[in-house]
């Protein structure tokens, strides 16, 4: 009976998530005051279906993913172009689909684009995968597309793909992966022979770096950089330390900001600052354990974090070095002031608009660009009001 109640609770949460994700999104154009800046919030691009990620090209245009499986180019004035060809097929059920997009650090020469997505396997199973392709000379599609990484094993779930892509500045690519949610296999987040609930580190062509922490161990996947991860949909490099920071969804409570160390265990699903959706304790019922690295910050109630960046532009001097996080449940852009690895202050911006913020990116003009996770999704632009 308890298993049936748990399933009903999870279905209720998913139904609420789906209803919120399909809400209407009106055009936005307003000036408002925040604690450190007077800003203009405006609709930069609309007509998108569940946009998931934004990546700016060197010429100021942007690539935007739509979860149903489309990759779009957006012009410098916000014009939305036809979908690019060559995108791999995706499994768009549940939380799956076409997810993150990142451009090669040497894009000007290589024109390589990286995509993460939910990939179908035998019997309806799925997992996170990463493909790369070359943007064609006419910008109409991707060429020579190849899958360079696959999460294993594939499982019967359409939840918790994780899926952020971050280059480390040294020729390596981090891939965040969820533990796929279901109690039948989420414990694999603690299993080093599985890629569920892990952060992987690979080279730009999908090879395994020789200095990864578990290289040479017969009982561990050599791709693993860190483990014990629930579902990370936000990740970025710290601009000063070069450390990978990630923010992951908690269950009912316990969204976490983690500073990722090579080989470290982050505890899920043995420990958590939240509880299961049914109200029962997670794992041991404790928030920490010996041998696990705890978060530097957590949210209870949750904000449902997705997308993050450390602001380094010149448009908003008062925001320099601040961490910005998209909020799905909180319908807010969350601004965090940091003191080293401590969150010193938090401000929530545009939460009154009721828009689920899926991704946040900094444009070459220093403005912030936000993807709203709705069936009539938008890219919002936040710029100085003056």
C-alpha cells in the first residue's frame, strides 16, 4: 500500500509540474528596480516551445534548444530562424528531449556544437547522451554529427536526465547526469560501476582523460568525476578558482549548491536536506554522513534550480561576480552574493511574472538572457534601464 501511495504522490507532483510548464506567457516589457540595479525586462524572442538552453556564438547570435527536438538560431535582434537540420533524434517524453547546448571553446575555427539529449534505447529505455556536430557554412544545420557519450545503463524512466554541459578551459567537458528518479535504480548514484547520478568528465571528442579520479579501477567507470548526484540542471565554472559548481534539484526540500571536487561523493540518496515527495525520509533520514561532501547552500522550500552563471559583464557593475540561478518552482531569477564559498545574500528578481526560468545566459552585451519553460516559451532580455 505504501508503494501505491508513493506512486500517487509522485504522479501528483508531476501533474503539477506539467500544468505549470504549459501556462501562458505574455509579452513582457517593463522597467523595475532591484537592489543593485534599475533594469529593463523585455521579450527578446518568442514563439519557442519549452526552450531549454541558450548558447551565444562569437558573432552575437545565439543557439537555443527546444525540448521537443529543435535547435534554433536567434539573430542579434531577436529574430527566430528556421530549425537547424542534422539534430539527432530525441526522446521527448516526460522531462526528456533536446536539452543543453554548448559551443566548442575554439568555435571560431572548429564550428563545433555540443548537444545533450534524452536518447531512446531498447524496450523504451532512455538515458542522457551527448552529440557533437559542425555548424554548416550556410548556418542551416549540423554536419558530421556523432554521439560521443552515453549514460549507462539505460533505464525505464523519463525523469531526471540532468544534462548540463560545461567546458573546463583545459580541453575537457563536464556532463551532469541525473539518477533517473525511480527508487528501483536511484541508489546507483552511489554505485561507481553505473553512470546514474554522476558528473562525467570527458575530452572534447568523448575520450576519457587519464587524470580522472577513477581511472585504472576495475570497479569504477573511468568517466566519473563526482558521484552521489540527484539531478543537476545547473552547472558553471567559477571564474576565479576554475572549480565546477553545480546546483541540483532536491526532492521535497533540499535544492543544493555544491562545489565539485574530483572523486567526491555528494551523498544522494543516502542523505538529503529534503524528504521524499510522500513525506518519508530520504535514505538514512540524515542531512550528512561521513565521507560525503555537503552543500555550501540549500533551499527548503525548493526553487527548482535550472541554469546558472557567474556574472562577469560590464552592463551591471553592481552584479559583478554574483551567481545567477534560474528558478522553475520559484518562477524567479535568483541572484546570490558570494563570500568565497558562502552565500552572503539572496535576491529574487521578476518572480511576480509567474514564468518558469529554465536557463540563464550572459550575452556579449552584458545583458542577461532567460529561457522560459512554457509551451509558448520566450527568451527574455534583462538590460540596464538607462
